[in-house]
C-alpha cells in the first residue's frame, strides 16, 4: 500500500482530521448525553449518521471515561438476533482478560450460549437456542442491566433502528421501552435511514417510544464548510485544486456526503499536477462507467413504468410536484394516480427519497451517481 494517505474516506470513520464539520450536531449529542436525554438520529442513507456516531464517541471519550457501544441491527430479523448481536457487541467491548469481561462472560455462561468466531473478522459471535420467546426478552433485560451496573456511564448507539419495526415480534418496541425505562446509567442513540418507519416509531402517539427522545435530522454538510475541507486537504497534500473545481464537485454530488467523498477520493488518487475542470469531469465519467452495470441491474428489477418514472425524476433533479400536469405531460406519464402510486413504490424500494426542506419538499433519486448516469444516458 502507498504511504501517502487518501484523506477522503468512503468507508466507516478514520479520525477527526478527516471528518468534516457536524459541529452543531456534536454539540447537541454532547448536551443530550450530559443531560440524560436519548437522541434519535434520522437521515437518508450515506449522509453520515454512522460516521457521526463514531466521531461523537471519540469526542465523548476525550473528556470522560465512558463505555460506548455501537451496534448496527440492519442485518437482524428478529428479537433473537437482536439479543445475540448485543451480547456479541458487549463481549467484543470487554475482552475476557479484563475483569468486566470476565464477569460478563461468567454471567453469559449461565445462559448456555453457543460461541462461534466470525471467519473473516475473528470476532466472537453469540447464539442462544431458547425454546421460549420470553427467554430472549429476559436475556436482553439482563444484558442491559449488566451495562447499567457499570461504574462508567454507558452509551449505546443502535444503528438502523427502524429494523425493529419489521421484526415478527410486534411487541419489540414495547419490550425495549419497558427495559430502557428502568435503566439509570445507559443512554441511547437510535439512528435510522428509513424516515417513514423512524418517524412512526418515535412520533406516533400509539407507539411505545412516542416522545421519548430528542429527534435530530442530519442534512448535507454546509456548502462553504465542505468546500474549505476539500480545498484544505488537497492543498495540504500539495495537490492543486481550484474553487471552480470544488464548486463543480459539490454541485454534481449534491454535497451528499458519501458521493462527495467518493468523487474527491478518486480525484485525489488521480490528480496530476495541474488538474482542471475537464479533468474532474473525466473522473466523473469514469465513475459512472464503472457503476453502469449496477444501474442496469436495477432496470431488470423494476417495472417498465417504474424505470420510466425514475428517468423522469432524474432529469428533473428536484421534483416538487410529481402529480402536476406539466411534469406528467413532459414525460408522457399517463394518470396522476399511477404516478403517485409508483413514486410510493420507488420510495419503498429506497430508489427515491423525499428531501424535506423548510419551504417545500422535493423528490430526488437516492443514488446521486445513478441520477447523473440517467441524465447522461437517456
Ligand atoms: N462529516 C464527514 N466528513 C467526511 N466524511 C464523512 C462525514 N460523514 C460521513 N462521511 C463518510 O461518508 C460515508 C457515508 O457515511 P455513513 O456514516 O456511512 O452514512 P450513513 O450512516 O448515514 O448511511 C462514509 O464513508 C463516511 O466515512
Ligand atoms: Mg449508517
């Protein structure tokens, strides 16, 4: 591997230096942590929720001794898997050679877990084979109580939390809420990218988590701050970049964090001595070419009308009035009711998302690169 480090990260979190802004969000997270308020963090995919949680954990540990545990439940499908994943994460946090780790392990042994090790990461995995669903609930309660008994405060971030709404155990939210109410030393961040499900969990008066957290929506990093961040890293590494180029990068990627990072990463990796705007555009084309196979896969998975509508949305970039005569006629889309139904199905598939703005919300293709590819191809 090359020694010079690419400052534009596209996977996970590296360190503060390579993390742009989110100062106001960090401040709120810190305030909440200090005042025993649980936080709900919502944004579309790839805006930087998970990275922000890691960044926040790092910040928290600068000042206090704090036990921070992150677990992403996207892959879990029921309460059993949730409980097993939490047990595994706690084990990974407290290695057996430490005294807390020994205590946790001794406690866990009484539940007769089956231990395995992940073939790739080597990390421990925990499986329980209970016959009664109630036993998972009891186990979950005792794992959280174990955390509650620790001397240092505990912060538990559950990422992609909307998943619990899809579990077959319809009482999962009620179970979790009941346990959480008894804890004094464990605080939570519930993060999720499926806005509709997250809002239902936390804002519907009928649901157990109703009004129990402070909600925070993550939007784009402010343009001028991101611009400074990009220019700073290029300049620091003695690579030239003009303001014109950075403006183009941010516009082309909608400063949607992952896509901006990805384009900057590619440009940084290739930048010759005097790159110009046409060089940036060449890199953009290369990215779209590399992704084309994936985009075409979607065409096979969608109906002809879904695909047609997707192209129309891509061309509009920001679609404010999907049922307007003007939009429907421009792209020959037929009945407004069909457009409405199909947009709903594309949102469900996470191909399109509603960008909530103060003045007026709009629809946009989720994947910025796919949007650019469609604009270029059709
Ligand atoms: N503030 C930031 N500064 C720089 N890179 C970031 C920032 N936030 C996120 N990223 C990068 O963007 C990508 C997507 O972020 P991620 O946290 O996975 O998004 P989400 O959890 O919302 O889907 C990751 O590669 C991450 O490293
Ligand atoms: Mg994430």
